[in-house]
C-alpha cells in the first residue's frame, strides 16, 4: 500500500494505481485534520477498487525502507488489512523480497527489472511501465499460482517465493 501510488491488479486482466498525487501538497505536509481526510480518501478509493475478491494478496510493510510518511503508510496498510479481514476476504502476505523473487528469480531486483519481467511474463496486464502497477500484477499472479491456477508457468526459483509467503487457510478461500 502507498499513500501516493497503491497498485491494484485483478485476475480479470486489469490493473490500476490509486493515490494522493498532489506534489504541491503531499499528504505528509498537510495539517493533521486534512492529512487524515486525504488518507481516508485514499483508503476508500482502494477499498472501492478492490471489491470482494476470493483472495487478496498484500505486500508486507517494509519498515526498514527509506521514505517519508512511514507512520501514515503503516496506518493505511492496517486499514486495508482490517477491511479485508473484517469482510472475511482471505489475505495472503508476501514480503518485498518475495515479490521481487517471484517476478525475476532474484529477491533484490531493481524496480525496472520487475517492470520488464511483468511486461514479458504477464503482457495482458498493461502497466504503462508503472512499477506500482507491476508490483500489483506480481502479487496477483503469485496468489493465482498459490491457488493452483498460475497465469503462466514460472521457473522453480521464482515459485520459491510462493512457498515462503504467508497464506490463509486454503479452505477459507475455496469456500468463497
């Protein structure tokens, strides 16, 4: 999740990026009341776009990563996770390194390498070169792979990411 660019991808063949992208007034620079309103707006748009999937896959937060707004990003992640679990939508959790591993076979790939891998492996999901959209496609594809319906076969080294991720009880997913 991201306040400025959360990528969302569906197994139905679409992906999009949602966020607060006012560079003149970034969320972290807003007064607290306006900041909370803007954060809630981002959260609501993500939830509306998510719908009620049989499985949602979130990237685990990476608190060690640099960047501003860590406090706000953590709030957003927990809000999205809470929405999904409260709605009884099963959630898979994948680390940043597992996402990169699934896409490229390397757990420390550059953003551009992930974008290129997505364009080659899953070309039906048009990302426009946006790394947030590409990341979302990788998470969705890993979820489909875990469900036993891989979009395309991936090498064994890539699949190790699926095996290491945190998945819900399979019965919770098949019951949906």
